[in-house]
């Protein structure tokens, strides 16, 4: 399947729409910018977490960044347990945002700064179909969505969990752990 090519930060392939947004439009020399990949599966469809369980492949982002910029690992929201045909997996049935921090060099290059992302995912209902998109995000020109990034960071850190030191617990076996300023990660607490 050929990837959906996008002239900008948004594309659709099959049953999933994806869009790149940023928390801020300004790039600070030596700083960091938080990018978000908004993933919107159609109703009753889902994509997978970094560890999909018995079946499923995680969404993958391959970055094309200007010289001096570097992408951090994906910050994954806490997944849902999804069972189809007796097979358990972990993923997302509704809209979710995969967050990625990008380190900015000092000095920031002159002119437009474009981030390229080749995104691949597996979308499933009862059957599974791979999806792809090639997206670009131009700092200072494309959508800035600090409210989306802030809301998702808040949900990712506290969604359904009770605070107890650095570990946040919830009724299910999967919880979020954050240490200092490190990104939250989900762990199996069973």
C-alpha cells in the first residue's frame, strides 16, 4: 500500500486520520519543542500501543529532521485492553495523541524549519489493515495546539491512576510511571 502523501501536517489512510501539531510555534535555541501526532481511528476501529499484546503492531514514526535537531522516544498514553476473537491486545479505540519531544539546536537554522514524519500503523476492527502517511510540520506556519498537548500530557500522567510516589496506580494492571522530568511510561503492575 502506498503511503498517503500530505502537503502538510494532516492525512488519512483507510480508517485512520493523523495530524501533526506542536505546543508552540517558536523554536528556542538549545530548547525543546513538544510535537503531537493526533491519531483518530474511525468508530469501532483501533490502533496499537508500543506493546500490542498477543496481536498488533505499534504506531511507528520515522522522522526527517533538519541538521542539529533530534527526536526523543514517543510518549505513549496509557492504553486500553482490547479483546477481539479471544485475542487480547493493548491499544486505542478513540482519538489519542502520541507525544514526541524534539531537541532544538543552538543556533536555530535560518528560514522555515520543517519536520517530516513517515507514520505507519496497524488499524483493526475484526480484520487488520496497515496504514501509512507522510506528514510535514513547518514551525511557525502550521497548527499550534498548546491546549491539545497540555490536555494529553495531563491525561497521560494522571488518567485513572492514584498518586503514590512516582508510581500512579489504577484498577487495571497497566499504570503510568514518571521519574523526575522523564516522560511517563506505562508498565504492567500485575
